[in-house]
């Protein structure tokens, strides 16, 4: 899979690191699905409907950010 994050900064407390690392392991093990609906894009449009999970192929070709992310893909 494509699960990974950048190294933690010095200011990140150990308890946060532990929770993030545990979540990362759950994602790898298939226990936690990040893109389970409903997922909306920055414009509020539903990209993954309630009860569905975004297929890997869709994730690999995403050209949008989820709701709350600031920035553009261009």
C-alpha cells in the first residue's frame, strides 16, 4: 500500500506520535478506512457517497482535496 507520513517534528508530543503510528498500522491492516463516505471536496461536493469507500484507482488519480484543505491541485 501507499501508507506513509513525513517524519514528526520535534514539537510533536509522544502521545500524538503513538496515536498517529497506531492509526497508520490500522490503515495498513485494513482496520481503518480513510476514504469511507461521505467524503466531500473543497467545494462541498460529495465525492464518496455515504456507505461507500473510494477505490484505490480513484485515490491514485485524485485531482481534488477533501473539505477543509486549503490550496489547489493546479
